[in-house]
C-alpha cells in the first residue's frame, strides 16, 4: 500500500518597512484576509505561516478580527507560526548581536500573542551563510527552510530531499528543510487538479514529504492571482483535493520534525535561491550567466548542470550598487555606536532594526532598491537614530575615513542640523546630505544601471500559453512605455555639486588640505562650509573668463512628481512640479517645496545663473512589468564666468515648511 506523502505547506507574508499604507491594506484585502478566511474553514488542513513582525504589528492594529483567525488556528494546532528577524533583515548581512535581537523580538511577540513559542524560522530570501547558525540556535530556533537548490549544490538529488537534514557550526546544530522548486513554480499557477496529481505521484514514488514555503502574495497580489485563487476557486479546490486524497496528508513542520529523524549531516554553500544568484550579478556577467543557463536548458542539461553554475551571492548587491553599500555601512556604524551604550533605549534599537529591513538593499524581480520610498524608510531611521546617538554620545564635528571600504576617503562634517559627506574621488561631490530635523537624506538617489533584464525590453510583451496563469518570472509586461534613452546607464554617480566646465565633468579635484572640505584643480578651488541648516559652496575661478561653469545637484525629494512637490520662485510664483522640466533664464533664488517631506530646500546664488530642472528616472522590472520610477530631481546651475578672477557662491538651506 502506498504511504501518504506529507504536504508541508508554508506561506511567508511580508511588506517592506516604509511601504505605502494603501498598498498594505490592498494586500490584506486581496490576499491575507481571503487566504486566512479560506483556510480557517478547513481545520484539518495543517500548514505553517510566517508574518514579519513589522507587518504583523500593522495588521493586528488595523484588522484585529482577521488576525485573530490566525491566532485561533495556532491555538487549535492547525497553524505553526515561523519566526525570523522582526523587520525581515537578511540575517547574514547584520552583526550577530542584531541577529539575536531581531529574532528574539519576534519570538517574544509571537509567544505573547498566541501562547506558542516558535521553533522554526523563515530565512529571509533563503540567504544561507553558516554564520547565522549560532544566532538561530541561541534564540531557540531548531530548524529553518532553504531551497532545494542549496542541497543540489552539495550533490544531493531531488529524490533525497523529502525530509530535513542537519548542519552544525562550531558544534551548534540546526536542522534544514529543503523547499521544492517544483512546487514553488506550481503553486498557485498550475490548475489544482494538476498539483494534486503531482503530489500523489510523489506518494507513489515513496516520498516522505513535499516541502513548500513561499510568498503568500502569490496567492492574490501577483497579476491575475486574486481572480484565479479566490473567485475561480483554486485555493478551495486545492484544499479539498488534498483532504480528499488518501495519498496526501498535511502537517505542520513542528509535527513532522518531532516524528522524523534527520536524514543526516549536510553543509551548504553560501547561496540563495537560483534566481537570486542571477539577479545579484552585474552586467555583463549577468547576461553571460543567463545565456549559459539558457543554453544548458536548451541542450537538456539545465537541471543536471545548474547546481554547478552557481552565479553570485546576496552580498554582491552591496558591490553592484554603491548606494546600497553606503546605506549598509552607515547602518553598521550606527549598530556599533548603539551597542557601545550601557543600556540602549528600546526606541533606538527599534529604529536600528527598521534600518536593517532587507528590501531596500537589493533588487531582483521586485522594485526593492529601485523604490525611493523603501530607501527613504531606511534613511529616515538611520538619520533619526544618528541624531539621538549624537545627543547621547557626541562625536567629532569632522571625521575622515573610508567608511564604505571602496578605497575612497569620505569627509564627514556635521552639526545638530545637517550632515554632509564628500567623497575624495576626483568629483569633490557630496554623496550624502542629511537633515536631522527632517530625518531625511537628500543624497538618497540611484543612478541608472544596465540591468540584464533590460535586454528583454526589445522583445515586447509576451502572452502566457496553456492552462493556469503565468508566473511573473515568465512573462514580459510593460507598466510604462520604455525607450532606448530611458535605459542608457549613467557614467557618474547621482551626487550633489557635480561640476562641469563647458559641459565636460570635472573629475580631477584633489584635497587642498589633509583634512577639510576644500578641493582644487587647475583654475578652480572648491570649498564647502556648513552653518546651522545651510550648506555653502564657493568656487574660486581663475583664468576662465567666458567659459561656462556648471554644478548639478541630484536631490531626493519624497514628493517626486506628485502634486505636493513644486518649484517656487522669489516672487512666489510656481513654474511647475518636480516631475516637469524647469528652465529659468537668469535667477539667484529657487525654492523646492515638498509636502510629503514637510520641508523645503532654498537655493541662493551670488551671481545670476541659468537654472535647469528635470526628473531623473530609472527603468526596473516588477511583478507588474517594466516601469519608470522617478529617483531624484536634477537641478543644474550654469554661469558664464564674468572675469579671469571670479568667485561663485551657492547657499543651500534646509528648513521645515512654514505652517
């Protein structure tokens, strides 16, 4: 007689820290709520769920009745809740002390809410590094889920991945469940009867378990899925089909773990799921890797050779994107400062944890790093935390160090109102301009990169063929029209005060003193100064009469191209919003007012300048297709140098918008 296969079904619910409330509310109405209501009606269908702590708090506050369904399912033994870092950090990317703190925070939260302490954890983005074992074990976690791909890289076959294995780090044990990619690509996209047939086939083959743990958002938020999963009855059909089949049974991971012995010892390489290993590579390496995988698949060797064609690792995102690396190293610096306090205030620890939320540090199928509001949430917490630490633990007004390990020295100058960071990279430009009263970094921009998926744009939109619905991985869609000009990569960082002479960027500035904010090149001496909330620039120009001198500021304005972001002239007139082109023939004053930020930037020059403004956009992919996203407002000031000896001055003042 065929032994039943145990379906270990788990779903992972997460929304990025800083995501728009209306987006989270929509996700709840189209996914979390109907999913929980449907499963609640079938108490014999056991499963696991992970809600990131930040999202769980948000949902419990706004939808207590819906979330009580989940708590009741836990108490009746139908659902096992998995833990993780409270704000969903990539555990490998934060210090051990913060891994323990993040895990303990969510463990305690789940225990207080349901009365059941978690024994399993969701590993964010399935990013595996053996260094995380100690923190997981220290907080009482006995097992985590990773992809079957992790195991394939050790030489395991899919037939051997129907249960859990054990690993150790320094003698500390942790058990590992391999998630089936075959199930990840079937649920919920294949018809329910096909999924049932596949599970019964596994039972016929003698498989002990079919292991699934993936994003719950696929069950209602991804394109076409709400109608498919709920209106057309896919989820009910799956549940009823599983419960009716004598060849399939359901269980929580905890129950299965308690009754099954480990399959033995395993040591996994540093990796994530296979798609991530492609996303983390830069061009042209990503294109070469993708083509290699495609050729192997076309030759029928895809599954055979894929474990040995591993691609990159998650941390490569910090080398691909200097913007992510700068955020990350700023966060690490503040973590160390906070840890040095004898009794860190809980609200400061919470701010640090929010700054560690993973989404804004990388980019793959979803917007991630490309979404300004997600980066802004990280920076809000970084800047606010730094202001509080400065009050408790004052630091020098100036520091010189290579903070992000890129081989270039950063000069950091701050006062209680503002901080400016200038990198000694030849541009003498500011890469951070943070306002402490506004908890905002105006330098939080993103340059245009050549992403490997840009090469698919020319193929045009594609249609899904066959039964079921399409996965966002497999189709090409367009949320906005995209041209070749839209994806031309930037050759320079999108910094502030990037200078040019007759249209050619000046990239040969050198420090004029060992420590300070003065830089020089032939014909130009550039000096920064800060006083209260004003950053002042002066350029001493020699022998450049009649030449055109320019400086460009790429400014992260939260309103972007919304109606709350606007330019205001000295006479109070409004020539347009940040998403519109701005051309002023001659001006000495311009204000950028941002209603979302609740603040404004005022630019004032000593000599009348031509001022040009335009929106800087990038093109990225998301589950909805290719889209253009406004990253910053680019302001360029042009002067015709009036004499052989000339000083230009620019004052930038940051202040809250008057009420």
